[in-house]
C-alpha cells in the first residue's frame, strides 16, 4: 500500500528541518515525502532541506494560499492515503501508523486527525466543534490530566489541518477549498466530507507537538500579538466560510457523527440541546426537553445557552451553560430552527427538529423555596392579589408607546395592585398609585414565581410571555409582527391584535432565516398605532372581566 506525506511550506526551512528529522526518527514506514513551497523567498533553502531527508521538492511561482498549496502537493503524490503535515509539527512518537490503521479499518473515513500538544504539555487540539457561526477546539489550552476525553479515539465533526490523513479516493473528487487563502479550509473540508456521506475520525491515543502558526510564517508570539497580515486574512476567510454555513443541515451532520460513534460503541448517552438566545426562544425548548426525557429516561441532557437560569432546578437537565459540549454524544441545534421555518410556530419548529409531538411540548420552569424567599425580600407576593404588566420596550416592531402603557397601567391600577416588570434599561412607568415598580430587579426564577402567583398577566410577545406560559396564570398578549398561533401554546392566553390590518404577522412572509424586520411592507408600524389603550383594555375586559 502506497502512503504519501505532503508538507506544505511557506519558507521557514528551520521548521521543515525539525519536522522532517522527527518524522524520520519515529516512523519506520517507507513513506513517499513531498515538500511543496507556496512561492516563498526561501524556496532554495527549503529545497536543500527536503533533499537532505530524501523528500521530493516542488514549488509554486506565486503565493496561492494554503488550500491551493495542499492540492498542488497532493497532486504530486501517488499514495492511496496522503498525510498532510504542516512544517510546524514536531513528532514525538509513531503517530502516522495509528492514524493509518484507523483509516484502513473504515474505508468511509475521508479525513483523520489527531491530538496536538503545545510544547509545555497543554492540549492544543482535540477536535473541532461548531459554535454558532464559528468553530472551536475541544480542550484547547487545557492540562492533559484534566481532559481525559481528549485521549479517546472517536468520530468528530472536524479536525485541524495542521496534521491529518486524507483518503485519496475522497480527495480525487473533493479538492481542498482554495478561496479562503488561509484558515478555515480544514473545517470546511471536514464538514463537506460528512455532508458528502464520508466520515472524519480523530486519534486521541497518539499525538505530536504543534508550534501553532509557524507554517504561515507567523510565530506564536506574532499570532498572539494579532499579526496584522494574518489576522486580516483569517477574517476574510472566516467571513467567506460563515456565508456558507446556512446551506448545511447541521442536525443531520451531528446525527451521522453520533451514529458512526455508536457503531464503534463509543457514545456517552448524552445529548446537547443548543439554543443560545433569546430568553423566550430558550424557554420554549424546555417543553421539548421534558417530552424527550419522558421518551428516553436514561438520556443525559445538556443545554448550550447564554441563559442558563431558565434551567435552574430543572430535573431533566444535567447542566446548562454556554460551553456545554459533547465529543461523542448527540448534538441537536435549535439555533435558527424557528427562524428558518417562519411558516411554523416556535414549538412546532423545535418539535420537528427533535422528532417530537408538538402537543406534548408545553414549556416548563421550576422554582424552589429559595426562589420564593428571594422574591419575598423584594415584593410580598403572598399578601394580596396582583396583576403583572410587562411593557416590553426592547423591540421596535412590538413596542407600544410609553404613554399607551402608562394609561393601561393607570386604568388597571384603579381596580388591582399592578406589578410592572422589565429590564433595568426600559422606560419607567410613571404611574405610582397602587403600582409596584420591579424593573430590572428580578432574575428569571423570581419572575417565574411572581407570574405563577399573579391573578393575571399583560404584556407583548416577549420572553416574559414565555415565562407566563410555563404557569397556569391567564393573561393577554399583544401581537404585531408575529402570528399569535405561532407563539401561544396555552388556552389561558388571549391574543390581542390590531384591528383591520392585513399585514399582521409579517415575520411569516420574510425570507428565512428571519430574525427581525423593520416593517417590511412600508406601513410605518401602523400595527402599533392602531393599538390604542382603550382598545387593549376592552380586549382585556373580555378575558378578565370588569
């Protein structure tokens, strides 16, 4: 079996010398070695080092970028398996042997990577994961003894391009992307492999030292100082890559990775549910998690989110934080699940992605005695009945004028104690009689306790409405750009919509993914203007009673 090694260089003959020396020192296999320089000024010195270690030397006349350099190098080889090794790799053991054996065991593996270490013994790379519109390295910078999962062989979404093996059959039909020039070629190449029905494997049992950034002509110190040239090139490459992210079905790719690991008996029976923000969007995941745990009681659920407080006291969730990851378990991304399906309700969209019955996915939140006591220190919610009002001043296409809300609160406060809630940065309601101002003083759990014990809730389409729908408290919610049936999941909630306006629910008619729209039908927010305080109070009276 013919095996080749390609070392793409951009000058730095001292790095190449070290790489070739340690490659020969720790490997007895008769590799074909090709060094391909990307048009650097040190090509003659590179050629001398290559000749010294029995490697073939080729060069480009101009600097074409990393992807083009790798493709040119591989085209000069004839191996069935080709290892791409950057010149800033220092071998400390026989690494290519175990990587080759892994690829030979599974002919579906297109790319095989490995664990990389810093010279000081910290982990530099243990696989790559997707994080919203960027990618990160598992265990990056961690001490080895604190990262046991980095030492396990497994299928991963991506591995780094610093050193990896490529199945020639895959490369013949799928060349490295060349438009990025530098950075992001490796992640795209791996993602495309999964997308094309191939696999990506990671060898954690063996490793090499990576002098990060050396091959590019930038030292570690220069990179840490944000070397202007390379930083600009990386930003351009990242921008180009981010423009392509939406074309992939990430949940399908995660499932393929999970199933590949399951075939080799390498799963941890965990799932990471990913919904980064905003508050309401995160809250609506709780019902899906609840139903999933009823179906699969032994499943360990983690949630990757910027709003972990939503899952406090939740018995179905092991942990919730922004860094929640799973190296071999299943990952289910709900980021943009609703935004990419504007013709669906938010819970319906989540349920479709997770394969659940939407009717069984009502949102839930939990509180304990500490949450109740914490609220009591701010407002004695047990003393009398009250109504919670949330004006919600954060969204222009949902926000009523301040005066409208003040008139609503003023009229309600003639009959009920009114507790007004919102962000600290929101406009204060200037009504004082029979009104309690709790703007900016409640956490999510306290908000849940407050609304759970309220007589009624009044607000707009917001995260606080989602909190209300985790309770049995009835309420009225004002809708403009979103269709009420896409958000409301409880019969106890009344939808208030502007009368006689055909353009309501305009989010539904936008090109997905839909995050926000500036009154797209040139109505100048007529929906907001039609919602007078008298009309809103009349609708509330129908539900609440005078």
